[in-house]
C-alpha cells in the first residue's frame, strides 16, 4: 500500500478545488475557496470531503448556501449560484477509488491518518539518534 504524503497529509485531489478563485474582495485581492471556507469558520479539507460525499448536485447546493453567506467578495451577492456550479465541477469525483474514499472519510471525520504515526516514529528515531550522539561523544579520553 502506498504511504500518504507525509509533508502534505491532505488529499491532493482537493487542491484544484480549494485553490480556485471565488472572486476579488473589496481590496482587490483574489479570494480562494480555501480562504472562503476558513473565513466562514470551517475546516476547508473537512468541508471539501463532505462536499465530495454529497456528489455534484448536493455539493453545488451546499456551496451556493455557503457562498451566499460570504460577504467579503461583493460579486458573490448576485452570482453565487453560477460560481457554486463552476466550483462544484472542480471537486474530485464522488465515486473515488478506495484509497481516495478513505482519505476523504478520514478528513471528514477529523481523524488523523497514518501520517500521525509516521511523524511519531520519526520523532522517536531523531530522539534516539540525538541520545546516541550525545552519549557517544562524552567519553573525554
């Protein structure tokens, strides 16, 4: 079984969706889906996993509701439905492979994947290595 990306534990299939622009804020800065969800107080990866589980139509409806609540991008007030439709097309397919489903479910449930165990093992190895290096250099002869 392939190990998940330790440095980026989030599903890579979510990137295209999360980094898509929803428009410009009042200061002229581009706002992404990721920042929109975060500004709404939602975990972007968990919410994306939930949207994937809803399928395209359900995701489009949920996104429309979320975007309508988001007041930082003025264009969303009148165009949130079209933007929600376009963004929902960027979501990975709901009928994902087994590993994609496990990753999405893990993200949706808020449970850490195997990357937490990998980090713990790496931390123990580094600690043991440091203890060996300090213990071995203290002979003084």
